[in-house]
């Protein structure tokens, strides 16, 4: 699994938003359970762990930027060592693809403080070595970010549910900060990069990517990136060939207890 950053969010980030009751996690164990969700997959990363990713085009997978850095050294992971297992469930995937190229948001910095400034740019786009063109694995559309109080859902893998994805069909946007969603969704280590869905159009559309675990007023929350603007930037970066390579400089490791100008405090990796 990959580390899902845990941050203590200051109280000012949360408004007094009334939210609906969250749904429990449902493990997508069978073919019937997982039908329609095969575009979400596990990203196996160089034998060192995994994240969650989602297909948004036959050859493009959306995930979190921090998944592309070695959790011990901070060095960029060779994209060729990453494999996307679409719809991975109980030892099988609907499709297996290696990653050919990867881009992170140009403003994402893996060094420094783990705070909401880093979360807002914690998004990456992976180009697969071969497109996935099957009737079973269908890419998801994306949409604009939801408003405070909106109902959303998340499909994710995690350290204690690595062999099948879990769906939380209803959780809530508790607040929005510039470029960051604060959500009630249940995530854990391994859930980095998980797609956050809106169902307003009648079908799931990705509106955010899970970046971090957090605490606010002693309550566990999750943080996600805004998607619309950053995704457009990522596509430009990919088209321009400004991709990550494993020769990129490693990042300095974050020190526990660093505090950002916004007051968000890093708790542990």
C-alpha cells in the first residue's frame, strides 16, 4: 500500500454544513456487485505498494501524484514499474496494463510540508502502454467539483481490503477550500488516488481524487483535489511530453509535526 497522508485540519476549514447519513462501505466481491465499476482499479507500484486509480479514457488513468514517489526515499518511481489492474477482484483483473508515461500537476511539490497547499495539486495522469478497449471496462466521465453539502461516493482499495474494491455510495462534501474538498468519506492507506463520484447526472462522474486522511474537530475526514482545472493542465502536460522520469531528483522526507501557514498539522505518513 502507499501512504495516505494524515493531516490535522484546523477548525476554520469546516463550515456548519448539515450532511446526510453516510452509507457503510460495501465490498464489491462478486461480478454483479462490481458491474459498472471495472474502470476503477488497483495500481501496483514497483512491488513497494499500491494505490487506487480510475480510467477516464481508454489509455488514461487518474490517481494521486504522491503515489508516484518512493515512500522511503522520495525519489520518482519509474512509470514502467507501475501496473494498472482494472477491476481487480479476488485474484483477477478485467484488464492488465503497464504504464508507459506519467505526469503530475506542475505545481505539485513532493517536498516540504504536508498541508492543504500540497493536497490541492496532488493529482496525476498515467498513460497506459496499450488502451483498454473492452465492453466490460468503460472509462468514467469527469465533472465539475461538487458544492458543500453535496452527496458523493467513493470506490477504493485499502490496506485491509486490497483484494477487492469497496464502494461507499453516500458520503458528503463537508466544506470546500480553494482547490480542496473536505469530505466525510471513509478512506485508509491504499486509498490514495481513489475516484470521488457525483451521481447527479444519473450515472457516476469523477469530481475529485482522494489525497489524504485528516482529522477535524476530532472527526476523521478525507481530503480531495478539485479536478476540473488540474485535469486540463495534466492533459496539456502529457501532450507536451513533460512526463516524469525515474531520474528526477528525490524529495526530502517530510518531518512529523510540521505546521503549514493555514494551521494544518502533519500527523504521520
